[in-house]
C-alpha cells in the first residue's frame, strides 16, 4: 500500500466520529518469534484477518508499527511497539493522542485499549481475558500501566507455560518457540484473534454511535 493511500485511510478513520479502540501487541520488537513477543504475532494474525496486513506503517511519533482497520463497526488502531518490552507503554500512551491530521486525534483512553501479551501462568494454548488489575510481574503490562497512569486496559493473555528443569524464566521467554510448539501456534493465534474479535463485537454493540 502506498504511503499516500495509508495517510488517506488514516485521515478517513480519524475524521469519523464513531467509536474507536486500540489493540496493542506487546513484545520485544527486535526479538520477533520468541515466546515473550507472541502478542505481536497475534496482531499480525489479526491484521491478516481484517485484510490490512499490507497496511502496516512505521509511525516515528510513537515508535511503533501502526495499521488501521474496522471490525464490527468499531474503528481500530493496531499497534506493535518498536521498543523493548519494558518500554512498550511509551508507544501505547503516545499513540493514544497522536495527531493523524492537523485537526484530528485518536483520543483514546485506557478503557479503549486492548493489550495482547504472553502469560507464564497459563499453559500453551490457553487464552484468557483479564479486565484491568495488576501487571502480575509482566514488564510490558507494567510499562503500559505506568505510562497511562491506569490499569483499566483490557488484556488478552496468551499462555506460554513455564520453563521446565534448570531453564530460567528470562532465557525461556526470550527463546523462540520449539518446533512442536510452532505446530500448535497457528491454532492458538486463530483462537486468540477469535476471542479478541468477539470481545470487540461485544463492546461495539454497547457503544453509542457518536462519542461527541
């Protein structure tokens, strides 16, 4: 997709008054394919399903890859921070108030944001929704809470399980999925996207058509 076309879609998206939300896939941008960055893989799957996989663009203002989409009448900002996990929140918070055109902004608050991230405490293949609450030791979530000064974000947790034997947690989460895990991952990503879209549909059905 040409840059001018992407910019035109951005202006069209932000210029409308309908409800909006952001979906942020947390991870280490330079360590794609690792367990800790599975949230970004969910975002890639979501973009493909919403037919915007070619629409990713680098937005230096929030140091992130951004794509724009619509699902169930809800206008979505898809975001993958181009930072290390413990700084992801800076990109999420910055994108919430970025000017896409000179006169318009996304105007997103914590309740408009969905965070997608890995979860050590859930087995591989388990997907769960958490509405607000503490970071429970997850550095990316804690970064978002600190940057947004709120814990009201909805979280989609993707289970990666815990390491076995003498493998340390840092080594485990920063390592790629094994070949066996990769075989299961396609189904896990599809399940995560389905769960996310159902959540978005539920929200869209209760949102007013105009936020004023």
